[in-house]
């Protein structure tokens, strides 16, 4: 059985296959970037930076297999970017082997991709650990934005497997864990050019900024690799705007400021929030701040030139 994802077409019927199983959701969007872009335009988005479907990012495969999977994904993403000037794309990399990950990233950047998406854990090891230092040094040197999206299906906690809690609770917790690990490892202090974007408005992280700072002030362990309060590093991370609540969004904005928040939708998935443009336009923001959140910050991070109107 091939581990490669692929799309089969029979007339007008499109089927997505992965690991020998048929995928029944988001078939049209996965198989046709034009359909996805049309749906983006319908919710007010004219240009999109597309990340790989997180379920396809390898976590446990052997390094050579993981590399081949990522190269196939990246080739498809690069082809989609070439077809439409309103679309940019992120790469997938085999994090199971950081050196391979760097090599595959360089190949993807040369092919026209503009960022990289990773998951918080690889073979059950969080990516803020010392084994991945070479990767972080490389992306900082290249100033490539790294988008971190959860994918562990509830951190393997049995209590989260029912009621869709693996997504509603597990995913935002996983994001907070990897972000806290990255910050307390000192990566943000060591690499000022590291540009990390957290999915889902940072998950539950904004709710515990104060608690993590307090731990830093009273305990020696958080100071092992960190010289300043963790909140200073957290304020240098970037966050998408998908909070699913006004109070949560307000807390994020108060903690890190609008300069660190980018428009996100999670389209085309069921946990997406497709009213983001409308919400940001309705907020009492300075024009420059609104423009930054609606695209200028992302354009700067991903090195994208403004596209003239057709």
C-alpha cells in the first residue's frame, strides 16, 4: 500500500486517497485550488497563502519516506502557485530528520514556495527540543516564516477522543504546549529573525501568559534557557485571528498587539471561521492597523509583492 496521497478522477467525480483510504471531506478543495480560491473570494479574501493539509505532514514515517512525501506535496503546491498569481504556498518538510528538513525546505523555496508548515510533535517529541536546533537556526537564517498547526488528535489523551474534544480542546492545548516549550527553550531569544506563526490565535496560550510569567518569577526551572520573562518572547510570535470568541480575541490583542496578528480562516475545514474579514472591518481600528491585519503583515512575512488589480 502506497503512503503517498493522490487524487483520482473519473469523469467529474474526484476522490482523494491517503494511506489506502478514501477521504470523504473537503474533496473538491483539496483536488482543485481554483475552487478553493473561488470560495476564498466569496468571503472577502483576494489572495491566500495556502498551507499543506496538516493530515499529510509526516510525523512517524522513516526519514526517506517522509522526505519523498514532502517533496511530492511541495511539487503539487508549487504547481498550484504557478497556475494562479493570487495564491502562495507553504512547504512541508520531514522534521523526523532536521537535516533532511532543511534540504527539502531549500528545494521548496527554490521552487517558489514562501514558508513552511510543521506540526508540534514528531515521533511524539515536541519540536522545541534541542534535537531540532539546527532546523530553527536554518529557518531563522533564511527568515522563512514557520506556521505551527496542531495535529495530534488530542495529545493521545483518552478523555479527548469523544465529543470532538480532540479538536475543540486538544488542538488548542497542543499549540500552547509547543509554543511554551519553544519560548522556554530560549529559541526566540537566540534567533531574533525567527518568525513563528501559531494557529487558532495561539490556542489556550493567551489565557496562561500571566501564569507562565509568574512561574518564571518564582521558580528556577523556567530560567534555565531564558533570560527575560516569557511574555516578551510570546509577544514576538505571530498568531492567526481564529479565536472563535470576542473575549478570546480581545485577550490576544491586549497581550501581543495587532502587529502580531494575521488574518486566518482555517478554510475549508469545519472549525474554520469564515467571517474574519467582516469582523476585522467592523472593529474600531486605525486604518493602518486594519490593513496590516488584513494582509500587509502577512505579505511582509512571506515576502509577497502587492498584486495589481486585474
